[in-house]
C-alpha cells in the first residue's frame, strides 16, 4: 500500500546530486510516454500540477520540476536528505511533507525553507487550494492545517472517539493501535476538506474544522476493512477514492455520498486522477488500471512496465487533457490509452 512505499523510501538517506535543466528522451510503448526518470535507485512518491507547472517529490529530498508541461525537467532538491511523501501547490508556493512531521515551503526566488510543524508523526500527504488553505495528514491520526500558504500550522485532528459509526464495527475509528493512520487528503477550492485512511473511512470538513464521517466500511471479525490511500474530486463534483484490495469508491455529489465500483483487480491502488472526458486512471502495486466511461468499467494497462512495477502518485490537468504518474526509478509517465 502507499504507506509501505513511502516508508521504504524514507530508509534511503543519501542525497541526490542536482543536475541542470534538460530535455529528456521519451521512451514509448503504445501511447504512454516516459517523460523523465529511469534512475534505478531513485523513487518518486507524489506529484502535483498547476497548469504547466509540475512538481514531483521522493526519497532523499528528491524534487523534480517542470515549467513547460513536462517537456523539460530540473532538479530542485532539498538541502537535506528527508524522504518527501506528499507535495502540493498553494498559490505560487510549493509545500512538501515527509518523515518526522517535517514541512518545507518553496517560494519562487527564495527556494526551500523548513517551517515549524506541530507534529512529529510521519506526514504521508498534503493538499491545498489557491486561497492558502493546506491540510497535511499522516500516522497515528495526525491532521494539521495552514491558512497562510504553509507558513504556520495548527493541529486539526477530528475527535476520533466521536465520529465513528457504531454499526460499522464497534464505534470509534480507533482501535488497539490507537488513532487511525490517514493516507489521503484533498482540499477543494471552496475550502471543503476530505481525509481518508484505515477502515475505508472518509471524513469531511469545512476549512479543517467540524469533521463529519461520510464513509466507513463494515467491519467483521474475519476481515479487516481496506484502507483508503487516495481521494480525488473534480470541481464538477465527480470524484474517486482508491485503496487496498482494488477498492474504488465513486462520488457524483462532491463527496457527500460514496458508492463502491468494481475495479476488476485485487491489487493495492495508491492514487487516482480523472478527467471530465470520462478518463480515470488508478495506479498501484504492479498494476495501473484505466476507465474510459467515468469509472463504470476498468481495464488493466499492459504498456510500459505498468504490470510489473509500482507507481504511487498521479495527477490530471483539464486544460491539456493529460494524466501524469510517478513512481519507481524516479519515473514521470504521461499515461495514455494502450
């Protein structure tokens, strides 16, 4: 699952060597294209896009940037070898999070700056909007938020003991291991925030306050409910959440309700992105699946190395109609139909 990949990446502690901007040769199989990467011992865990600006982060402080929609890339690594597990644009700033609750903010012209965090827990993901609202999530129920483009942060944890569904397996979203690990987060432009994680829970709030449970799997003694690893909701209210054991949930009302769809796979899915055209791509452990009808039906992709390697982050862009994925060997891939 996503957490496994990100923890594994955190164990490698050597710095990447910066290289200048360069155009990359594009490996192709069918229509998908490798834009950059294929460095055996490097890994990218997450990606975000803002128009033609793209940023991807990974282990050992690795940061790749493109300002031309992915045609050329440059390294913009951190000055220290921290594993970066999540990244998000917020206005003209870039915010990256990772091990030990560390948070870094990049400002154009000034570079990266480490800012004070309110948690020491591993931060697994971060999301933000153009108004400066950011939410970062991670291990043991960690939820922190910023309202000033990442300059300062405050704790924003839900009251886990109060929001669980008693009919879904004993009440609260806590257990023997304590508060749930949170893998997924999305912040919409209107300030609505969604987080998701263990027990297939999805919780919603406005501005990172007053959390409300909107989805939780039924638990049983025989089977542990799968975790949600990623959430992606478009501005038109259509969205998807993906997780362990091929779990895919879909919403058509902006996240108020969620329904399971058949993914035709049992693989762990780590990230998802979609376009208004009906194209949806979910990436994961030795599988990348694609839908061309808004998530009604899914098909495993056979091109490139999708069936044998892992990809853990994916992002979409409405203007270009593109979906990009990142993962092993520091690869950035433009995903297109086989």
